[in-house]
């Protein structure tokens, strides 16, 4: 029998991306489930299988939380991992509002370390402009950046679980398989972590 312990809804998105995230327990084992709220959301849920495969092949050292998608494509189930998030570990190291640079660099390196053949010079594509908009002509430094073959833009410190079996990426809902500047991913990681520090 399945027991639901926690539920969170994301209903402010477009229908194709509206999901319910649940912490469930079945036969004494905890799981995390992401379920499409509409039929339009099924392709989004099914995409977790390909994203898992792509990131697992691309990453060096950073594992990806295993996923099983239901036969009807409505629900993706992830094993509940035990450990501490990298954000929690960094939080304990804060002294006078500062985090040791070495620890930040280690975290960034863990996220950005991929196999060489999954790196490519950044170039603008129609898919990039559809998601992120048109880059201004002054953005020369961005245009000279590198990109991953598959970019998980939500691979934040709070989404990395440090377990006995190594670090795991918990959330890979937003993975783009078109070039995204690596420095943008790095900026998001640092921005969201530093914003969380200022919230306390």
C-alpha cells in the first residue's frame, strides 16, 4: 500500500510542465514521485529517462538519481537518497558571512566536470533564443564561452546529495540538449546559494 507523506504542486507553469511532486512510501521504502497534472505533461515526464541517460554518460564523478517512469508516462519515480546536500555542508562552513573559496571551487568543479567529448564551443541556436531570448551584441564574452552537450541548469548545491556512494544530482527536470554557456550555469549555482545565505 502506498502512503503519501508530502505533496507539492507546480501549477503556475504552462500545462505541459505542471507537475505534482510527492514523497511516498511503499512497502516500507521511501520514494520521490513527479507526476504530470495534465496529459500535455506526459512527454515532460517521459523525458526524465533520456535526461538520466545523457547526464550519466556525460558527467565525471557526479552520479544522477535513478529514475523509473510508469508505463503510462504520467509518473517518474526516484529512489529516496540519504545524506546531506552540498548546500548544507557549505552552510556549516560559513564564517562571518563567508564560505571558504576552496569549498565553493570544489562544488563548482564537481558540477562542471564532464567528459571532454561532451564539451563544445558555445554557439547560438533557435532553441537557445526560444528559451533564453536574444543575446545583445555586447555579449561577446558569452559568445566565446564553452557549452555542455547536455546542460542541467538546475544542478544547484541544494540539489546535490552527498551520500555514502558519492555525490548525486537529485533534480534534472530542466536539461537542455542545445548549447548553454557554462558560465551561465556556474553563475546560477553561485547566485542561488549566495541568495540562500542572505535569506538567514
